[in-house]
């Protein structure tokens, strides 16, 4: 991900390019909430940071899923859950 968003993410998340960590972060949520709560918060907070960095007032969910966090052609499987929660909470 060589883009202004990718460069910004790397300043916020120093281990962004670590393949082992990325594999864990990009998994879907499963099991008990306590098993994935930290990962949920990671993505929620990162979405907010990127949106603030870009000056977005309204977040385009398709852009978040298909542009912001694409890594090696893959997107985080848990993003739909995070975005749906944000939408339902009007966050």
C-alpha cells in the first residue's frame, strides 16, 4: 500500500508491514467478544484516525474496505463488523 493513506498508517502503526501481525489483524471476528475486543478497538480507532487525517466528515464504507486498508490485495475480514457497529451507534 503505497499511498498517502498507507504512509499515514505506517506512521501510526509501526508494525503495519509485518506479515504475521497482519494475518492476525485481518481475520474475521469469531468466538467470545473478549477474544476479539482488542482487534475491534484497533480497527475502530484506526478508521477514526485515517478519517481525521483525510478530513472526512462522512466515511464512505466502500472506500474504507476497498482502498484504505488493502494489503497484498486483501482487506480485513472484520471491517464489515466494525463499520456496521459504527453505523448502528452513529459513531
